[in-house]
């Protein structure tokens, strides 16, 4: 299959255009958009149909094998924490420690911590009632409070597994999940702070009435204690991090390496988190357990098919020898982490979904790693983080999370664009700068 660079680049751009147009304009599910893009690119470079199908199956199956259980368990953990009221217990604890005077900062920190296991849209919906209540009680602008919470959630959603974009990119690129979680948290903290500072600066000038609509939630018979609420989030992170830390000194770790290699496997660590989350409630019934597990599996299923299709797209791109073509024509080595950032940024801004943007970008970037000079353990880690930074920018009217924030906070379009959209731009640039600084010291 001899193809020219021009032919490959035209087919690649055609595939990306198909994904953007179908998802952003025609609201076609990302799974089908990515699947169609596989055939557009494959046929365009003269791959036989049987070869395209084989690549699609191989890519889909490979990423499912690596990521399927992690996504299902991570989603289950988030659903149970919502159901048991653990998220609100964590929020109340942080607010008490920070103080009502700094309620906006408290909501930002809450979003950051709650967002570790819970998707940003779900986390925002769960915490929006508390957010509105605190805005009314403290007199702080609802704009400041809402954007502080939203950006805290977004910072971890784009950078840290088990969130689907970061997790899928890590598997595709070949990055240790434990190391990505540790370094990702370091990179996400400045993004959260910048989001909060911008919300405080731009939002305090805008005074909007607090929306009185209350979200209907299940009554919690006995909320969990603070320790019970935090343990399901903290323990899996510690176990996964310890595995990565002990792996550095294998010869010295001995028996502890074997123990924590098992406990620190993301599947085992998240399973422990799920069990600890069940302990957050004493009022479980057969029906309630069944309902929560059913919700978790259904929610995870929609994510898994997108991730699988992203893996399939990546396998088709790999079959086109795209890395060799790019390395022969473009001076990619001079771009380094900037190229994955820009590619993800363009995809995110064009079609709206951070998850689809980073999964698609990872598929394109993976064969280009040697040409970009990122084909080392550290280089791959920085590549995933730079894609995470790009996937923050720019959230606007084609992003579902944008409308979740607007709806549950009562913010109008103009305010959202001026405060939240600009915040995502600043967060992405800050994270890119942080990734560059990390490249000098990691």
C-alpha cells in the first residue's frame, strides 16, 4: 500500500472533518462518527475493506482489554458516592475548614476533590444545590461560585484517570496510570487556581439573582462521616501511586512490591474504592443496590463504545504508516509537546467534547511519538498531559458541560462566554506552561 504524504494528510483531515461535522452539527453519537472516520481514512489510502475491518476489531479490542474494567469501576465509584451523599459531606467539610468568607475557593477545592472519581457534569449537578445555597448565604456572586466549582471539576476531568479521555490517552500512548495520576494532580492544581482566580476577578462584577429551583435528590437517612466519605477517593489513589513509587526501586522493595503491585493495580484499587463507597450508607436494600449498579453500567457503556471506537480509529491510522509520512516531511521534533496540545485544542474547540478530542488526538499522535521526540516514558507522560491541557480549550456553546453549568446556575450565554469560556482558555494555557516546567524537572 504505497501512499503519498499528500494522500495521507488529505484522508486524515477528511476523517477529522467527518468526526467534527457529525458530532457537532448533526449530533451523531461519537461512536458512529469515529467508526465512519475509520472507513473514510482507510478507503482513502486504498486499504482493502477486509484490512480496515481487521484494524478496527484489533484497535477496539485492544483498548477494551486495557481500559474496560477501569472505566466501569470508576463510573460505579462515582455513582455510589453521589447516591450516598458522600460528595456533599466532602463539600461541607472543606467549606468548614476554608470558611464561608472563602466559599468560592471552598467550592473550587470541592470540585477538584469530588471530580477525581466523578465526571464533571455529574459532579456539578450533584453540588449545584449546595453551591446556590452558599451563594445566597454568603452574598458572593453566583457567577463566582458557579465558575469556581465548574473549573475545579474540569481541571481533574481533563488530566487524571479514571476519567475516560485521560485514561484512554494513557493506554493508547503507553503511560503508567499511577504516574499519570500523581503528576496529573500536580499539573491540575495550577489550572484549578487560575480558574478560581479568573472567576473571582471577572465574576464579581456581574450580579445575577440566585436561581431558586432546587434539584430533587434522594433523602439520605444517615449521611456518611467525613472519613467514610473521603476514603473511597483517597485509598485508590494512594494504592495506585504506591505501586508506581515502589516499581522505581524493584530490587529494594521485595515482598512489598508484590503486595502493592496487586493492590495498586487500577482494577483492584478501584474495586476497593467501590467497596468502601458502599460502606458510606447503612440503608442499602436489594433494589437500591441493583438500581445503582445498573445506572453505573449503563453510564459506563456509553463511554466505553466511544473509547473503543477511538482505539479503532487509532489502529487504522497506524496501518497507514502516518508516523513515517509526517516524520519525513515535517520538522515535528521542534514542536514537541506543543503539537499534541494544538491538535487537541483544535478538536475540542471544533466539536465540543473533551473526551472525544483527547481520544481522537491520542490516536493521531501515537505513531508520531518518535518524530516528536516524545518516545520515552517521560515524553509520553508529558504528551498525555499536553493533550489534557488542549482538551480544556475552549468550552463554549457546542460543549454539553457548558450548558449543564448554565442550566443549573441560571447563568446566561453572555456571562458564560465572558467568564467560563475565558477561564477554560486560561486553564489550558496554564496547564501547558506547567507541562513545560515539568519537562525540565521530571
